C-alpha cells in the first residue's frame, strides 16, 4: 500500500472496543520487533482505573499507541509505552500521540509529565518541549533518557476516532494482510 504523507493522523482515548488493537500494537513493537519484553508488555498499570490508553490512526489504518497515568506525586503524570508501527514512523503519528498525551494530562489538572525515552528518541522529545531529567538509565536492558515537561500552557490536541466504522491493523510485513477491526 502506497503511503499518503498528507493522510491525517487522529488520536483518541481508547474505548473498550479499541483496547485489543492498542495492546496488539504494543505487542508488535515491544515484543515482536524490539524484543524488549519476552511474552507481553502488559503490566499492572494497564489495569489501573486512572490509566488512559491512547490510539492513533492514519486514515483508517491504526498507527500507534501511548498510555498515560497520574503518579503518586500530586500533579505529576507519566507517559509510557509509546509505540508507532514501522510503516507510520515517518508520519506525524508519534508527534500527535505525544502531544495528545501531554494535552490530556494537562486537561486533567497535571502540572508536569515524565517519561523514560529510548535514547534514540531524545532529540524528538526535546523538539516537542521536553527536557532531560537526569542521567541515562537502563530500562528493560535498553538505554533510556528520563525526560520531563511542564504541562501548564500545553497545546490542546483536539482529535478523535476516525469516522470510518472499520480500522485496519496492518501486519509487520508488507506481504501479510491487515486485520480488520470493527468499530
């Protein structure tokens, strides 16, 4: 499938019917592609009522995910499990997911957001207003940079689930057929 660089990227807080796709994208990126986790990347944070799972799509193709949740420190939110499928990494999906997470945490009353970012993505986050917050650390055996951003004044990230009743979750390779997801 030829990529259309002008195809809009939509982000939204996952609804119950979106969660299987949210988890499938994370599985593909963190377990199958990067080998960061062995069987699954799911953990107890996924079950917390305060965790917000976010999904992104380009047109009707699912593109990526991120999750965010408040920490015990008053006003501090954490963003993690940012995963963008390979065919969408040159699109705006990652940028839209990060901005959506920041705006969502700010709208919930957050004052700061923290993340541990794979070091290859540090400059990307710095361009979005994040700053380094301490020395590099090892997280699941990979180098990560702790980062932080102030949330007051965060740009609103208005978006929503695409109107299409069907979203496609492409396989990792071009030879495979996409999975059809009814909305």
